[in-house]
């Protein structure tokens, strides 16, 4: 399977295939110095050479990496609907290649897929408010939101791009309705509170897919006999834990909770109060304080998944935050200064292509190493550092590209592993202990 992923990647980044895609989308219609290969290389690899990727610097990058002589003005003129279509088509093909990677997390061998879903926002130039709506008020007038799902078992990815109206609940519902990811075998979806919607949970259950979600405050839950679960009474009695069967839109689920120690609960309460104060909304209510004394999950996983196992699984969500951290601190996806929508989209698509290519090479490194865990963040930094070499390899042809990918794979396998820390074991080690 890893050979399939590598072959798919090499095919997508092959000059011949890139030019076929450029012609199919109308980006290339006649002979021009700015070929599909040149434009893709500038958007994917050129942005790694400079924090803001100005047109002058992108032109210089093309001259040094591919021998392409083009003025900044000529490059600017190529940003439009056809360049956006071309970059989006390339992104979709690279994302499809990520789905060819095999299962690679030993501790989750019981699952075929574990999807972690979250979203990230970043501000754009105010002039783009007519295209990308912002939050308004004191916030930016224009912003971009990316909905992202990561299969932690394989590294496969799903992405949806929009503005602040691209809601978490609607994004998950679409992913389920359109079967945008692979649900074959035993699949689990892990989300936070923002994605909670009873109808979507019901559809997930009916598909035979498992889910794990934090529980929103002030929700009514009903038992199988139709009686309302007295959740407030359970909380106020300060019982140490409970595991109740409840119905969500008619489907049988478990409401699992454990009472937290006072130090942890106190920290949660202070954080909630600070968040509310930032919105000038006073302090949280007493019943919400009592609610925050519990770690609580809703799931349709069977009873053998007790609180310890559920908590270990939910902690995997942090891996998405690490992905977002890499996007912003390494790929600088949020450093968008242009007031031209087409350029912003091309650059965002380019950096998402870079992130996906890096993830596939990371997957190749995982297959190459022996019982060591690769750091996603370190692997992405290694990819960014190798961007000039990879760009030259794309221009140089398939054999040169294969050699560059092999060298980067070996480097990541040897130099980008997570360090062993007994006091703070990495997530794979935590999963092994909890799911054993």
C-alpha cells in the first residue's frame, strides 16, 4: 500500500500529469513561460522560501528552481478563476492520494479509521469581505475557515474551505451525507462540542459508524423507557461516575461521566469565566460550574470502552491542533496579505497541497522506520526545508523526483522521530496503555 501511495504521489507531481491538469482546467491554453508546473511549484514550494511570498520573490524562486524567467506582473496576471480551478483540481488529486495509505497506528488496530474533525480560522484583508465573510464587530471583516478531518489510522485527509458561515455542524453533516471519507470497516468519528447535532449523530449510528463527542451543557437526554434522565440530579449528588443509556433522536447511545478532582475542575471553571468575561457577559452560572466538575462523553462505542479508554481516544483530537500549528507556523497558511481573492485561494490551496504531500512522505517514513513514532511537526519542518530541492526535482522529471522523495523519506524516518519521555509519553504510548 505504501508503494501505491508513493506511486500516486509521483504521478501527481509528474510534469506531464501537471500539464494535463493545467490544460483540462483551462489554465494553460497556449505556450507560455508560466506553465502548469511553474505555477504549481510557485504556489506549493515557493511560499516556503519567504514568510510573505511576494510576487518578486516567487518570480525569483521560479528562476532559480526551474529556470523560468517571468516578471512579477506576468505572474500576477495569471491569478484568476482558471488558476483557482487548476490548483483546486491538484489539491483534490493529492488528497485522493492520501487515501491510498495503509493503517499505521498499532494501538488502534481494532479500528480501520479514526476520524478527528476540527476547524481553523484566519483573517484576510478587509477588502475581501464581500467574498469571505468575517465575524464583524471588533474582529476582522474578512476571514477564511477550513474544516478538516484527519484519519489518525492512515493519515488520510478531508478538507472544506469557506468563510465564517462554514459551520462545524453543517460541515460534519455534509461529510456524512456525501460519504466524503471512507467509512468501510470499523470507523470512529471524534469531535468536540461545536459539531454536536442530534440528527447527525443519529445518521452516524444508522450507518454503523461509531462516534465520540464531548457533551454540551443544558441538553435533555431521555432513557429507553421515555423518561427524562435527571442529569442535573446526578451532578448535584456528586457521584464519582455514571454510565447511562440514553436515546439520541431515537438511537441508543451511552452518556459516560467521571467526576474530576477539585484542582482540574477549578482550572476549567476559571477558563470558562475568563472566556465569558472576554465577551463582557459576566460570569458562568452555578449549574454550569457543577457541570464543569465532570468529564462527560456521549458515544455509541460498546461498554468495554470505559472512561479511561474513552478519554485516551478523545485525547487524539490534539493531533489536529498540531496539524493546524504546522499549517500556520511552518507553512504560514494564515499569512495572506493580498486583496485579490484568486491569489489568496491559489496560495491557500498550494499550502494545503504542501501539507498533504508532506503527510504522504511522512507516511512513507513511518513505513520505513522500526517501532519509532514520527513527529508530524518535525516532518513538516523537514519538508519545508527541502522545498527548493523538491521544486527542482519536479522540474527535473520523475526519476529526479523519486530520488528526492526517497532522500526526504529516509531523513524523516531517521531524524524526525518523537523523543522518548517517561513523564510525558506520546499519544501512541498512551493509547497502547489505555487500549491494551
